[in-house]
C-alpha cells in the first residue's frame, strides 16, 4: 500500500529539506576549510545553526550576529599569532 495524505507529504518534505540542509552544511564546511576559518569547520556548531527554524531576522539581530562572527574570526586569528 502506498502511503497517502498529509503525513506522507510532510515526511517527504522533511527528508528533502534535511538533504538540502546537509548539502548546504557541507558547502559551508568546505569553504571554511579552504579559507581556514576554524569555527565554521565545527560540524556540531554548524548543524545547530542549520537546524534553527527559519524566521525573519530583524536588522538589529543581524548586526549582533555580524559582530559575534567578526569577534570569533578575530579571536581565531589572534590565537594563530600567539
């Protein structure tokens, strides 16, 4: 018997979405390795970020994220120098 209905559609959509997220995650990690950005190579961190629910992010939150990522990058660079 072929499963039908909304529950089947939702399960298929979820698996397609997870596949897309996994592909996107691999691309980020590959680019991070290419440019030697250690915190973006952290698979657990990136999986957590990818799994966050999609939502509209206001400009203030984006600025805070930009500041945080800049700080992480700068800290990584300073650690390489010491």
